[in-house]
C-alpha cells in the first residue's frame, strides 16, 4: 500500500484541473452566492486549533440565518449546544475557518474560506434572534475566497432522493455516555438521559 507524500505524486494520480476551473474561485460574494446563502438553512464550519487538530460542526436555523453584511463579510449566530465549545475554542487559537452551505434540493454547494472573529454585543445578538431567543455570540467571517462546489458528491450520494434513504439511525446519547461513565444502574441512566435530550429538542432550540 502506497502512502502519498508529495504533491507531484498526488497530481500524477488525480491529474490537473482544467484551466478554467480555478477561475470559479472569487475573493468576494457575487449575486448568486448571496442568493444561495440566503436560501441555506444548514451549513458546516471547519476549524483547527493551534496544533492543527480539526473539527467540523453543523449550524442550522431558518433559511437566511447567516447574515451577509457585505460582499466580504458574513455573520453567523451561535446558539446553545452541547457546550463542548470545540469550534469556538479552536477559533481563539487559530482564526482560520471553512464553511460549506447547503440548499435542500440543490446539488451544488457553496464554500467559503476566511478568518473568523467571535463577537458579543447585546444589540448584535438580538439582531440574530430566532424563536424569540437572541444569539449567544456571533461569528464574523472575513472572506478570503469563495466558490460553488460541483454537485458530483450529492449526485453520487443521492441524498435529496427520499426513496434512497435508509431507515433512521436511533442514536442514544445515554448509551454513548454510559459506555464511558459506567453508571451503577445503566438502564435507568440511559432512560433518564435520553428523556432529557428529547426534552431539550422540544424546549431548548
């Protein structure tokens, strides 16, 4: 098994893009990019800490929750989650961020690479209120480059075709935590914790 270790070998296998493809990369948002972001109810952010250890996290709200301040600046509300704060703590060490926006039913994606600041201001957070709850913080992204990503991955996955979907995966956070915590009464712990999660889904969005 070969471990690829050079850019030259990587290109030998994967080949070069056509000369036109890099021209899709822009330094600021155009009208179509703004339209896409305004219609997106779900996006993913990628961050890395000071040692390069990375994570990816989803962000979702009604379409348009990411505000376009201008052609080079986005603002993303931060809401209550699991409080592990992996992405936020990464940004304190390394302000580089990557974003991927999805629009349901659209096979193309929109990507952003940039630098992120974590902001707190009562008025700013209130301007990002959803369901009567202001944002806890706001991420301000200064765009370095942005571009539409082709639809091949979504076509291959058939992700928007409901007929292709498998049955839902039943996830139990109680089970996941009990595996490490090893409580005395595992069944009771799992039941109580999973009930708490379902209650949060209903009351703490």
